[in-house]
């Protein structure tokens, strides 16, 4: 068999074998469910895209869509934070923040099926299970820093 033909067959097989991965569109929704009158600061990015810093009101969301890369290694992470106004809260008067892996193809491709929904709450970050529609605890907030602020995201 000619080497060029063999190479073409291999490339064709790899490309179409991965076509179910490459190019599939995914939408991510990150909902602010922290507390009424609490703004959520969020800054999401991937290796190639920086979505910028946004402030999300209670019961509002940050959403974006993207296509899965050819290798199935797509990854987005988000820095998030909020001011704890509740005197009985997690860190009364402090700025609660952390950085979280919000989309990882290897972890989320089957769980999301094209739509990934996250609820950010005062005790952690929850993934919404597409089948049960229930929150699944995924991440806890990092210990608060006394001098943390929005620009640290």
C-alpha cells in the first residue's frame, strides 16, 4: 500500500473517529444563588479565551458557549468571589473567593450532554445533575483572606 494512501486513511480515521468530540457545542451557565442582594464576581477563561470579569446579580447567570477542541481537552476555569454580608455567614464581612474548574471535557462531557449548569451558593459550588435536576456538591470555598478583593480574580 502506498504510504500516502495509508497516511490519508489514518488521518481520515482519526478525524472522523473524533468528530463526535471535535466541534460539539457546549453551553455553560453559572447561576448566582449566594443570597439576595449579593453580587457574584466571576472571571472565566480557558487556555485560548478570557471572558473577562463580570458582576452577576442574585438569581442571574453568566453564560457562554464554545466548541470542544479536536483532542477533547477543553477546559474552562473561573475565579469567583462575593462579599459575605450575613453576620451568621461563612465569613461575616469578608470577601469569599476561589478558583474552580467549571468545564473539563473528561469530567463533564457525559454529565452535561451539551448544557452544563452550576449553582454558586454561600457554602460552595454545585453542579446541577441533568437527570435528577438536583444540586451535586463539587467545590467548597477557600479560606477567606482578609485583604482579598475582586481584582484578585
